[in-house]
C-alpha cells in the first residue's frame, strides 16, 4: 500500500473514531450514515461487482432484526410469553445479559441471513436481469407479510428490545461504534476480496455469464457465496438496528422495501456501481441530501428524492465516481497523453 493511501485511510479512521465527539449532537445521524454505508457496500457486492441487481436485500435486514430479538430475549425469558400483548410483567436485563444478547444476536443474525441467502439463491439465481430483481423483491414482501401474522414474534404489533441498562447518551455512542466497526470491517473485506481471483470471477459473471461458464467458472457457486457474504453483513446491520430502534414492527420498520430497500440501491447508483469507493461516497451524499430535505423541505422530501433518482439515472449513469474518473483519470492512476504529445509521437 502506498504512503498516500496509508495517510488517507489513517485520516479517515481517526475521523471515524472522533466523529461522535466532534459532533456530539449528531450521534444518531452519524450512526445512520454508517448503516447506509454498510447496506450500500453489501448491495454492490452482488449488484455492482456481480451484475445481479437485487431489490430484496431488505429481507436480510428485517430478518436480522428479528433473529437478534429472538436470541436476546430467548437467553433470558420465554419469547412467546414476552411478546404476548396481555402478558404484562416487568422484564429486566443485567449488563452482562444485555451485551451477551447483543453479541450473540448480531452474530446469529449474520449467520442465519447468510444461510437464508444460500437457500433462497438456489431458486432466485435461476432468474436473470429484471426477473431476478422482481423475484427477490417478492421474497422480501412475502417475508414481511408472514412475520406480521406470526404471533410468537409479536405479529403486526412488532416486538420490543430490552432497554439499555445505562445512560441513553452512552447508548447512542455504543450504537455508533457498533455500526462503525462493522462498516470498517466490511470495507476492508471487500477491498481485499475485489483484488483476489474470487473478485475477478464475479466480475466475469457480470461482464458475460455465459463466457464465464465456458471458461470453467462455477457461476452458481460464486453467486451463492457472494450473496451469502453480502447477506451476513446486512443481517448484522439489521441486528444492530433492532437494538437502536428498541421497538420495531415488520412492515414499516423491518421489511421496509419502499424506504431502506430502495435507499441502498440509490446510494450505489449515486456513488457508482462496481467501484470500491462508489457506495461509500454515494451513501455520504445521499445521507446529507436526505437529512437536508427531511429537515428543510418537509412534505416535499419524496419529490426531491424522486428528482434526485431521475437526475442520477439520466445524467450520471456511472455515478459520481464514474464521472470523476472521466474528468480526472490521473487521480485513478490512468495516464492520458496530451494532444500535443500524441501529435509529436505521430510525426
């Protein structure tokens, strides 16, 4: 790694650590920013790097929330009794029980979602193009409806997580760092993965799956593994969100296909599909745009968001990073000869 990259990564890491102290009144917004980075990077693993655009990654986010809730509650109390509307009672978690539930719930959410991606992928990866996108969206919508009718996990009324046993301001700091650690791990992982033969294989699937199969690449295996890795991180992020929200319900919060399910795709399109930094830059730009419109254009925020999507799709099809690569190729290590130098060489 070059000295410039080391300085860049070191500066960004220091800023990540210091951010909640530099901006103490924006801990929640900063935590949400990291959530958007995680889901955008995860979506780009399949949508950008492999060419399979999923509209159902929100399935893993919502499932991760419920898995974390069941694990956290189940290690202390009976889940069915806890979720009964008329159950009553006072449920208290100690510090050890709370953090044990948080750790085990987050890990279990990631692993369970990875397993779900394997199982669902055997069916959905038989579809390609828009059919795959619609098929995965159908899975997410169906899951939300099924969970909303499952009384054991609270049904349509949702489920409440245990309250943090300490100070609420401290709780927001804990949530921020959980998201940040997961986001940094994910970024480091994909930065390494895309430089390996595995990364080259999924790029080959994106460019021409038929030729990739002819070259001897087991495309289904690569697709399943990639989607499972993506699902692991989305599920873990969903688990952290469950603790952050404290109470959530299936359709509007967990399996929110219209909100977060679309936002993660917009972040990638805004930053640039199939690039390492594109999802990160896109998530930052989108979060700033969303916070500004939600605060200053209340009632028109969805109109502004729709306008943003149209502008990106029509004028910036390669995203911000693609546009920047075209305008400043030297920043990406691309050497472009000047017209004078080309003329002299020809003569």
